């Protein structure tokens, strides 16, 4: 695969400084690294972003996280290795990522379950994390960013 062009953010110095910062803001807000990486990985799977999946793999290794949960992530609803809080976050992330799939994509039941497990600040971090992942996915998939580059 050949990229169609350089990553669009690389054309604008402001974007090159803002995007990495945007990706760091949700960290250290009470959501553990494993959950954040699970969300990043799942959203990138849904969006088919090979670049982000490769980046996530490297982040998982760097953080010293095990791969057990990541290998069963597409079947997270049936897999028994996820906490209830992780399940609520994954459900929210999938709903946010698939906004057009149904009316009221993030319905009250999804929100209520997320609120049971996460504080308002933690939910803000999760939402910002998922939105940022979706942004990166859309940039990389559109220009066919080659994994391991940029």
C-alpha cells in the first residue's frame, strides 16, 4: 500500500503540535492506561485504521500491558476478561464511533451504564480520547497512511 499523500496534519505546524497534545490530555484523569488503550484499539478496529492499530500495539508493549484482552477485543461483549467499567467504556466508545448506525446513537442506557462506573471527569477523558482516536483514524484511513510511518 502506498499513501495518497503525507498525513494532512504534517502540512500545518499548528496541527502537528495540537494533535499530540490532544492525545495526551485524557491521560492521568483517572482512567487507567489499559482501558484507554483498549478503547483506542477497538475504535481503530471498527474504523479499519491499520496505522492506529500498529501504533496501539507499540503503545501496549511500551506500557507493559498484556495482550490477553486485546486478542479477544472484537468479542468483548462475550469475553469474560473485561471489567464492568471497561465494558461500559467500550460500549460508549462503539456508540460514539458508529453515530450514524442508529438514531440516538449514545442512548440513555449506554450513558447510564457508563455513569455507574466513571466520574464526570473520567467520562470527559474517555469521550475526548475516543473522539481523538476517531480523528486520527479518519485522517490516516483517508490518505492510506502506511503503518509505522509519519
